C-alpha cells in the first residue's frame, strides 16, 4: 500500500512478475469482493460478504 494523501487514501500497487502466476493474499481478500475488468484492465475492491 502506498499512501496518497493525509486522509487515509492508499494506492494498492502491483509489480510485474516474470512467472506465469500471481496470487493476491487470502488475508487481504477476507471481507471484500474483488472485480476483475479485463476490458479496461482494472481491478476493484468492495467491502462485502461472499455468503450470497
């Protein structure tokens, strides 16, 4: 996480990988829904449950 300002805004940054696989940590994902938009190459996170 990279701090963006003094209002608790952070950038969740990714770095390149020479291998064929990347894993975003289990702990980071708990309690959040993750959306992958392959058309615009964006990843989004929203607080929410996976129980539905």
